[in-house]
């Protein structure tokens, strides 16, 4: 699977892992007092060719190479949209995200990925199209302030 790795305060770089690589994550992400399910994230990654296994509350995702797919979210998910955009940037083919989130963070991530060499259209619309590329480069980018953090501080 292809993933983006932080390489400092203002940039991200792409990293490729071996074909038999496995990524693990907790099945639920804690956000303040609520548990947030990731079923939409997992559905999208499965449609892109990832093999998903749940073992004792841990998600294991593996793939030799992700492929483009039509992803239609039943509800709008900001983090789900972001995850699919990042995965699709290095997947083979075209990924179309329907019912995508339109928050400023989505546009900001699209700007960053585009600076890195991704091909993304429709970042502030409900349908985002990402054409996968073979590699992403580095980029200088200032991330926008977190609106929730700003509003609650």
C-alpha cells in the first residue's frame, strides 16, 4: 500500500511499502467523548483492492497495489474523503468519490497533494475525481488552522 508520511512541520512525502506490507489501526478513533466508526473508510479501501481483516478490535489492511474505483459514501465523511484522496493519489487508475465532504480541509489536502504531483479535480464539490500517479514528490505547504480547535479554544 502507498501511504503519506510526515517529514517535518510543513511537508509530507510519499512512501511505498513492500507488496506484503500490512497496516494496522484501531477499529475506532477516539474523538473527544465519542467513538467514530470507520466502516465507510474500510468499505472504500476494500473497493480499491485492499484486503481488510478485523482481529480483536484491530483493523489489518493489506494490498499489493490499490486501484481506482467509484466510491459512493452513504453519509458525508471528512476523514473518509481525506483517506480516499490520499490512497487514490497513488492508486492505479481513476477514483471517483461521490458524496464527498466539501470542508476547507478537503480543499487544503487537495492543494497539498496537487503540489506533490497528484491529479485531483472537484475538490470543493460533492464529486471528487483523483487520477492516480506513479509517485508523489515533496512540497512546501502551510496547513490551514483547525476550525474545531479554533472554535473551542
